[in-house]
């Protein structure tokens, strides 16, 4: 069972939805687990290494539950994607990142506060939690090319789920949707630009919902384990997309 430390609300635990929770909470979060469910207790302790675990005593018999209290700071650290920033427009495995940060929601106000004054490339990696099966849409809103940028080229952006290409601005693929099963997906994004041009945003639309900036709770810095048996059905393809994939299209070109 799951409940907030500052609330009387308690609900049955859903591992996909609630570890970590699908929405932010004010204050600490409490998990109530049967004392014989050691796999669940071990999972919670692995996900929240700073959580406090205490037995929940009974006055009329042996202890049946343990309470795992997750501090608010630990919850915040489980949100967003880990980004590595490089001072170059092309990725170089030998180059050291000048900045590593946890980013989210995925709105980047770089017009007023650019992360670097010059060519830039960024790699983000983490996991996306899909709380329920359905059609999810993804989109990226990029700024136009900056004045003075080489050949007026717009910043390049790609997004992959479980190594499948979802968005690629160099192909004109700025919006796409997929039928996703409930669970965790490996998420990787790359951005590169000769010169920063302004603010940009990654958006998503859950089944039956409205477009919104990709929020923090579904995003996690750790990489999800791939599940080959999980349904993953492409819903939209651009003309010629199959031919381009046959030529060996990879993330970040």
C-alpha cells in the first residue's frame, strides 16, 4: 500500500505506477509492505537507498508489515533524465562532458540562459514509465536556426524509446505516436547545434489527454531493462522511412 506522510490517503500499490510515483508528492512518501514480501521490500530499498525501514508492530500479534518512509529529497532525485553536455556540435566519445545534470521537465529556456556559448551537443539517458497501455504521442518544438549558424541549419534533435527512433528533426519527424504497453522504456535524446538559437521543448500526450511538456514523474535517470516480448507497435511513418532505416539510421545520425 502507498500513502503520503502528510495525508490520510492510502491506496493499493501498483509497482509500475507507484515505484517511483507517477506524480510528485509534497513531503515524504510511505510504503506499507507485508513482512513476508521480501522481493518487494528489497526492490523498495534498492530504488530508495536512503529510505527508512521500520517494523509496524501489532498489539494483538506478531508484526505483519514494514513501513518504508521515503524522504522528499530522495523522491526528487529519482525524477528527470541525466544529461551530459559537450562543447562541440558533433559527439566525440573521447571528449569529457563539461556539465552533467539531471533535467526535467523537458523545457529548456536557453534563449536567456544558454548552457554554453558556442557549439553544443547533449546526450540525455534514462527511463520513461508508461502508467497504462495506450497510444502516446511525442513531439519536439525546436527554435529556428540562429543568426550566423552554419548554412542556417536548425538544431538537430533525436529521441528513441528502446532503441526505436521516435523523433528526428533532420528527417522532419517532429511528431510521432506509438501504442505502448504498461511498463518502463529506455529513453535516449540527443541535441546538437553549431549555435544555440533559443528555447525548445519536448512534449507528450497520454491516451485521451492533452499535449503537455514532458513532466518529471514519468522520467527517471536510470535505464530500464529491455523487454523483447513487450508490444511496441508503430502507428505513424513518414514516406520513405523504411528505406532510410534500411540504410542504417542511428540515433544522432
